[in-house]
């Protein structure tokens, strides 16, 4: 079964070279006819692959031909079939973003790592935060805020001093980016099924953009975010090197 492999690669020369070598050894098949997808690149390409092949429902096994490679396995050409047979699967639900712009248009997108709202100009953003229809923060003055999944908690969320979340936890991390007021607010944990609504205050003077895994929408006035259990991304890892282990290891370096 695992011999029906579709090899996808980023535009990086190292990834393209690796793809050619692997196809020469194992062959190649279109993703629509494959049983597994092997993605060659970095974390950004892994996210791109997961989004692009979402409707196929196939497991994706990444091999690092990029930089960080948090979602990737080590690259090795020689034992791929054995590694695929032994791989452990992690299932991730993405976040669903519904952003409303100043012109009244709605934009929807899915995010595996995080949905972020970022100031669009030189002035700080002013945001109002609602959780499940209840106002929780009347005014957050900041460079932005983000809602992160456990899988994305070591990415932008961690850089913004947000918590690392265990992969099986039923919570999301709501993290401020360079908060000015309240000064000591370090974010919050919300239940996975919660609906988070962020409203932009004074959007004409303090414009804000929304971003879902690097897909951006400008001039938003409000964004609603929640986990989407109907979408399941299947990621394969070598035994002992899955997301749970990586998330734990990140906290001790």
C-alpha cells in the first residue's frame, strides 16, 4: 500500500534534488491516486501541502529539506518504505477563520498553526476580545494577538511568549503580541470548542490585518475563530519523534 507514494517538493533546489532522487528509487504517482504523500521542504511547505491536499484525506510524511523542520522527519533516501510502514500518525484539527473587512466582505480560511491579527500601520492596534459571546477584554492595545493550536504553539505563539501546549490538549492559546495595555497581560487558555471573536477598535486610524497560516486579509474589522473538528490533517512521524515528544523536548532547551 505504501508503495503508492506521491512526492511533493518546495521550490528550494535541495528539495527538488531530493524529489528527483526519491522518484528515481521509488517511482511517483499523482496525489489523487496515492496512498501517502511525502512532502520535501520545511515547515512552511508542510503547511502548504496539508492545505493543498486536505480534500484527499491522505496521510502526509514530511522529510526536512528546509530549515527548522519541526513538522518534518529527518531526510534519508534509503529506508523510506520501512519508515512509512512504521510511522505514527498524529491527527490535527485546524482553526477556522471568518474575517469581516471594512468593505463588508467576509473571508474564510483554515489555519493549522495559528490565526493572528496584526497592526497594519505605524500605530498600535486596539482590540476587543469576546469568548463564546461574553466580553472578556474591553481593550487590548498591542501590535496584535493570535490564537494558536497545540501544533502551532511552538511557532509564532512561542516567539510571542505564549505557552507550549501538549498535542492532545483540548485548549487553544490566546496570546498578545507586544502588549502595551494591559501591560502584564500574558494571554489566556481557551477551550478548543470556544468561539473567539476579536473586534478592531477605530479601524480607520488603526488598521489591522488578519493572517491564517500566512494567508492574509487586510483592513479587517472583526475576526471569528474556532477549531474545526470536521477537518482532520493526518501527519506521519517516525516512532519516538512525534509531535508530543517534540513539544515536550522544546520546553527543556
